[in-house]
């Protein structure tokens, strides 16, 4: 069974930093592209960042470019999102999401972790 | 920002058919696959359709997807109470080099 478990969400002050993690299991993590997607309170889904399976290609939404860094450790089956210079607009539930299908499961998402940026 | 436009709401009675539209452009829907997600508050979004019209195993065949030009649609036939949720379309955007999501449609079962 594919499982994606996010962690690291917390209350942080504006200008602060936070590192989110996503632990993957149930599939060959190193073979799949991954994304971070967020949902601010009362808003829709917003794509944040993408990373290729081998971590050679990364893309970012304009709203986080230069402040967020996506990375992965295929040996640890883990995905990360380093978030710096946080603003109140970054307050959201952050989801990690897998691209592709395996074992009958497709484009899976984790349950999300809440990041609150407030003074 | 949401680049894909969806109606804010849709509704129907049990058993009816509901269709949700998703309008984009040549840089996203027109040139890439469309995905549809069902999202219930407090839960992980669930993939309903990928590659325009493919259903993952476990998704009822009441859900179907289609694409034409720069627009796509999700149809829910035989509407059931458990279909009450928010629905989002998504596609890769070549100009933005990133995914774009639709504005979201709240489906209500009357």
C-alpha cells in the first residue's frame, strides 16, 4: 500500500523558516517524480514545487521561488521542502504527492501537514 | 494563482448526472494531460481521472473525464450523497513550468 506521511508543520513567525518532510513507503520511491501542493484556509489547491525522480530537475511556483527549496533523499525514501522567509500568505496545509501509478494506485497524496505563519 | 477556470458550484439530485467544466489554454490543457481530484475537507485529495480520461482502479465508472481543445470535463453519473465534495482539475503548464489547478467546484447533492 502506498503511504505518504508529511511532518514538520508548525506555528512560525513571519520571516522564519521551516522544513517539511514526507516519508514514502509502499513503492519504489526513487523511480517517481514528486510534488508539494498546498491549500490555504478557505482557498483552493495550489501547486508549490516539483522534483524529478533523480533530483536533477526542480520547478517552483512563482509565489515561492527563491524562498522554498525542494529536495529528496532516495536512500531514505524521503521528500523535503525547506521554507525560508515565510509570510502569512504561506499559511496552508502542505501535501506531498506522487506522480504516476504502481500496484493499482495512482497519483497518491499524503494527509498533509499544517503550516501556520503568524506573529 | 488558478489558471484553470471551473464553475464554483454544481448540484443535482441522487441519480442525476452532473458535469463540471474546466477551461484552460494552449499552454496547459491544450498541450498536456488533465487530472481530476475529489477533495473532502480534512482529507487527502483523491485522484479520480488521470491522462484526460483514465480511471485508477477503485474509482467507480460513474466518474468519467473528457478533453477537447483547451477545455476538459468531469461527469458524475448516478449521483450519490457521498459525491458531495470539492472537485479540482489540474494540468501541467508549459509556460509556467509547473502544474496549475482549477478554481474548484463544490458539488452538492440535493
